């Protein structure tokens, strides 16, 4: 596609997935957006929803259609995205709230193929969401029989992207059915008679007091009303992903540079501010601050753990998914007053990311230099 944006600031919603089966049939998902004004009315000129066929409209710029085949495609991965920005026609994403929906035909269950939705702002990852995985014969997901006889529901509603928040609000998320034609859409109900293609849905879900994450109920295709797959609301909130290579702990490997997680004019200062953070590296996408102190031989001025003198660690257990953010103390190990040279209060919350557990940390600037937050 050809970008026609008039400003650089942009959010990007990216859907990625694989083909789960070597059956010579491709897995073709579609990323759909329902662009509603904040008063609940539909974006002008749109029949029901936006997708790759619209290319650009209502502040959204779509990538091309994509699919993947287990046998033919290497790597076996597909991607579709929508960039939310200001378009040449003057429409801008700040004027809309977008219901974010994934569609698949009945060839595969939409929870197969590990679909993931990533929200980025100016290239920085702010949120990652996964569709609850399908378990053959399982009682708690989008099983055959949840929708029409013998079929599963082929739409998944991630929630509503709210530009004033900068992330997808997952209240009401779940599996759904819909019949879309020139007269509109007939959907299973999410809330107050509104389906996934109702322009007023995102306005209505603002009144839901709780229920972030996947919300199984008789309309969302779970078949098991007692099952809950949801983390603390912070898991759907905004955070910053720390990807600096120097933050990756490798005991016994000297880091070439020195850094300090506080403010200052020198290049060694990261100017980290208080907020929620996640650690992610190519070799450890769900990295976490260690729960044991580094050996004394690996801390100090020779930086044998990561790119700082005082290395972060915590002497506490990690929380489970669904628990509220846990108050912890982050210590910094250095050769003097080892292993607790200094400390900072922090919080940690566990979130589901596909089959993995992702930890978010509420961190604040370190008490001195050179200390920094590192993970493994």
C-alpha cells in the first residue's frame, strides 16, 4: 500500500499468525476495524467495517491481505496491520474508537495458529494480546458446537482501541458469530443488545465496571461459564518495552558500555521515568528480573553481568496470572554492601502472552549511578 499520512505520530495494530496444520491449505485471517465516533455513530462512508479492501479510511491505513501455508511458506507466518494516523483526506485516528476484530472462515478455529495482536506507538511496543488457544475436545475455549451445530465461532473480538488511552481496552473480548451483508450485520450480543459490528459497542463497554481480558459467557463461545482467562487490568494497560541489548544479563560476559537508569546529560544516563515496563530480547522475549542475586564476581566496575555496575535483582516470588500487582523491592548488587548496595520499591504483575507468562514491572529511577535494571 502507499502511505498518505500528513504526520509522523501513529499507532500500528499488527496481527500475526501461523498455519497450524500441514494439510496443503492456507490459514487466512483478516484484521477488521469498526470505526465509531466517540458519540457511538459509525464513521461516514463505511458500510460496516474496515479491512485491507478499504486500504485507507477513517484514520486507518491498512496493509495488504496476507495468509500463510504450513507446507509452502518459510517462515510459516502471516501479518496484517492497520496504521492509525492522520490521512490525506483529513480523517485522524483521535476522532474514533476502533473495535478490533479477527475473522477466519470455518476452515480453522480462529484460536488456532497462535494469533497475536501487537500495539505499537511510533514503533515502540505498547501492548501484546493473544487469542485464547484452542484445545481439541477442551471444555473452555471456542470448541465445535459453540456456534451453529458442529461449527465454532469464527470471529474474535479483541476489544476497543481507545486513542485517548493508547491501548486496546479488552472489556467484552470473546468469540462471536456474525452475518454481514449489504443491510448491515447480525451478531451475537456482547452487551446491551450490541454485537461486535455495532458502532455503539465501544461506547457501551466503557460502562463495564470489570472483566478485562477474555470473558467467557454464553454469547462468547466458551461453553463453560466458570472458566476465566484474564489477567489484572494492568495487563491491558500501556507500558514501555525495554529492548536494549546491554540490559540482557549474561553472567561472566563483559558489557562494552556503562549505563545508569536515572536522569542526566551524559550518554550513560537513560533518563528512565517512573512507569510500567517489560523486558524483551531476541533470545528472551519474556525476560524478567532475576529472583536471586548475581555472584559477587559478576558485579562491579568490570560489568560482568550487564551494562551497569549495580545489577538489579529481587528476593521475592513472582506473582501468578490474575493476581493484582505485587509490591516488591528491587535490589542492586555491587561489590560494596553486597548484595544489597541500594534498593528501589517496585511492582510486578503477571500477564498471559499466548502460552507464555509476561511480567510487567513498575519501575522508578535508580538511587545512584551506576545502577540499572537488567533482566534475563
